[in-house]
C-alpha cells in the first residue's frame, strides 16, 4: 500500500474507487466498506483509495469536541494495508479545505484531483463546509457525474450500530470484549516504556510503565492482554489507574509481561487488550496485593491462551 501526505503521486490514486472518511479504529463497518471498495476498484481496473484527514477536522474547528483517537495514523495505515487497500491519502487538514462547500469538494477533490470512477460510503456520510453534504447529496452528484456509488449498511451488534463512537463507549466502560468484537480484533495501545517506582519488581511482578500513549485509554481497571516482543507473544496483565494500596493516586499504565525477562526501557511496545479482569482495589496489606496479583497472572495466562488476536469476520462478508 502507498501512504501519501496530500496529493503528491497522482498515478497512485487516480482512476479507481474512493472512500472518504476518518476510519478511526478500522472497525467491522470500515472493514466491510474496504471489502466493497476493493471489489469495485478491481472491476473498474483502478486503485482502491481512501482519503482521510490528518489531523481530524475537529482539531481545527472545535478542538474541545475532538474525541480521543482509537488508532494513530501508522496503525491505521497498517490495518488498511492488511485489508488490501492500494493507496491511503492522509491529507494535511487546513482551513482552505474546510471552507469548500459540498459541491466544490466533490468537483475539485473527487472529480478533478482523484478522478474517481466509483465511490463507497456509509449511510451517515457527510462532507463539505459545515457538513452540508449528506449521503443523498453525494448520491445525486454521483448520478450526475456517472460515478458508481455503493452505500454500505450499518453493521449492528446486540442492537447497536458498530461505529468508532460505540467502540470508544465500550472502552470507557471497560467492556473490552465488546470493543474487540466491534473492531474485529484486540484493541491496541502503543506506548513508550518509561522508568517507574520499580515497586512491581519488589513484589515479584516487574512492570513496564507506559507513557506517550496517543490513543484512548480504557477505564481504570486491571486487564488481561498480550504483547509481542521480538516476534514472541507474551501474556500481559495490565493495570490502568492509580495504586491505592500504596497511597498513589497518579494515573498509570503498568504492564507485566508473563514469562518475559529483559530490559524494555526506552522501547515502544504494543499492548493488545483481551478482557477485563477486575476493578482497581485497595488491599489491606502488601501480602494480599501480592496474592491477588498471582491470581491475576493465572487468569491472564488462561485468557491469552484461549482468545486469539483477531476475530473471524466471515459472517460479515457479503457480495458486492
């Protein structure tokens, strides 16, 4: 897959099928859109292209309303590439772009710049200044320009539409399995390993303390997860939040890699969350905490052994 910052390589994106959107999380709904986009591009004989905006337009228009992201741009690009996308354009968002009306955006970007011959979008798609263009606006424009438009249905889980917002809500509630089902894989946090209080090492459970996490951090709790180091998967018990047993109230993300020995300081690691273990608890003694950590580790081993990193998506496949 080719990743571009703006319209710098026309040969990579012209004459195929296009989807516009943020694609934050690359969840099951996005995956269905990508499947249809790629199928359409192959029929048209051109590239499958996604145009997204970096940063999110709300970062300029209303930063106080900007939601925490589920995926960084490199992670989003990796996931889209794995799905088979040909070209991802991460357009540097600016005020000039945001002032384009829906009609101007369609003509200048979709038609004149990208030369799209087909499009795939979701039912709630909006575009142009003030989100003035709706999916019906796009349908009318595509019909007039003889562009092949596919509108994907929303994918639902337990009566709720799958969306980036629903994934954020599940993570904020600590419902990791619900979030992972909507994503079609384990939710990933990426962070830099920084020095900590080294208290975990004294307890017999050394931890990697993560900072510089650019994505949403789930609700305070203890979670089971998985970390890959140098090609080897390790079960991981993750503590998100304070450490009340020792009177600490600072928010931390601490990861204990089961069976790993080595120095991770200064490294960047990817933590895949698999399930919720328990809420944060203040223990009466250090011995009680140590005993509970041992139980956490055993449950983490069992969960990591049974839950796979990704979820089967075959039931969501549909013909174009």
